[in-house]
């Protein structure tokens, strides 16, 4: 579950999944187990990367004009996550910006392990 970077917890969550089946399962379970209707609106992003350099790296990359077309959101621990439309943009950023470390995943903070 991701949230928009400015979301204080009251906005619509961003459900990230590996494939369509995971979205279908969530919708089904919400309806069958909790009697809650849901509406999913797909975003045009297919790749997620956690930013190893944190929010400072994101802000620097934005100031440098490098995050055009990248959706910036956060995970449950308020860590920045970049959403990309295609692998080309991921590769471009990794090649151009050394201070923006894009990670495939992020482990929970140690206090949650």
C-alpha cells in the first residue's frame, strides 16, 4: 500500500500489486469478507523503486528537473517511492543521477522486524 507523498492518511491509498490477479483478489475480499464495495482506477505506472537516498535525494532530483514523468509517493514508513511508466526512464535516471539510489525493494525498519 502506497500513498501520495502529501497524503496525511485521509486520501485514497495506492494499491501496488504484481499483476491483475492481485487486484481482483483484493476487490473480491473487500466485498465478500467486509461487505465493502471498492473501485480501482488504474494508474499508468508499471515499475516501483524505493529511493535509497531518502527525501533529500528526491528533492535534489526535482530541483535538478530530473523527475519529469515520475510519480512520487511514499510507503507506510514514509519512505519515498518512485513510480515509472517504463524501464527506459528507470535506466535513464540511474545513469544520470548518482545520488538517487533506486532500489527494487525496501526492508521494513529494524523496529518492525
